[in-house]
C-alpha cells in the first residue's frame, strides 16, 4: 500500500512467520535490494520510497528462493546457522541438506 512517499507492507509479520526468520533480517535484505531505508512497526514494514507491489513481491520471492527454501528437497523447513568463521549455513530440517550462503 502506498501512502504519500512511503510504501507499507501490511503482511510483513506473516511473511516473517512463514519464513521462520527474524523480521530484522528480512528487512535488512529488502533495504539492500531496494536501496531504500525501511522501518518495522509492529507487523508492518514501512519503506521510505514508492515501490510497486510487483517489485516487492519479486524481492520477497527472491529472498525465499535464496534464504528459505531448500535447494535439495524444495521445502521451506530450514533454519540458518552461523559458524565461528562467519559463514552462514542453511540447514534443512526435512532432508538434512546443508549449504553455505552469502550474508544478506
């Protein structure tokens, strides 16, 4: 929803719950992808720029493909672990696959 010079993502809390990721992590990713500052207010994400809903949907889909859905079994039952060396690893709870990812 666009209000003035801002875009509000009303269902951001639901997106975070489905992804099983922290809201701040997803917000950081969206900030980098859109090159626009964001803030989290309760269950909403407020983007300080006018952004088309198609663009936001594409960015959220890309986040899920890169950081949530398992590349082996294609299920979203994953979590992220960080190693002592600073690498992030996605671990699939369904099939046990593990692979490293770049920081968002």
